[in-house]
């Protein structure tokens, strides 16, 4: 290192804070899938989270080690909303999209955020084929609505930019 150059290893160096900030900002993102499900009227499925009153979202979940992303999507659909894989037709996919969890929150002690692949899907069933009374219940209620009627204020703040990008990428409008 040239003489008189700042040394990041020296705690009194102006680079020490920058090096420390860079270390703090390194985030491990959990692989994740999310599904935008459209019915025959091109309305999308949204569910209100059981644990977060007023928070609406698409079905989503983690990808297990060695699991294909599409397989994870179909598994999550069945686990979260009771829809059999035969009733889902994958039409498109986009991503990855990333978000970080709020300050210091880690999932499974290591993940500071999620990296998601979003899938646009056609629902081939009837409303009676949707069952949110699942083993590990995620949603308290659900509804169909036109994509342009979805409000970003229904989504937790840390996920809003992802939802804004997803709606623009799949439906062509900016919220």
C-alpha cells in the first residue's frame, strides 16, 4: 500500500467505516417463487395474510435445495391455497426480483431477504377448488380483482418496489 494511503484495516482510517458498512450490507437472499394467478376474467388472486391484517399478497414461498423453481411454485400453490398442480397453467415468468427484510430480520437465521421468480399463471379450476384452510395457514381471506385495482398500500413497505416492478412487467402499468 502506498505511504499515507488510508488503510481499511486501521479502525481510525476513513475507509474503516466504509468497509464496515459494506460488510453490514452483504445480504444472503433466499431463493423464492411467487405466482400471479389469473381466472377466466383476467382477475388476479390475492390473499390477506393471517398474521398481518390488511396485508395482501400473491402466494409465494421458498425453493427447497435441489428443487426446480416451477416445482416449488406448484408446491407452494397447493400448500398455501389448496390448488392442485393440474389446475395451474404457467404462462410466463419474470425475475429475479429482490427485497430485503426490515432491519436485522433474518429468515432461518441466515437470509436477509428474498430473490423471487414471478410466474403468471392461468387458474383452470373453479373458486371451490381454492382452499385457504391449509395445514400451515397463510391467508385469512382472499379475492379476485383486476390487476389495475391492486393497491401497493396493501403490501408491506419493504415489498412494495418488487410489487410495483412485477405489475409493470406483467401488466404494463406503473403504480
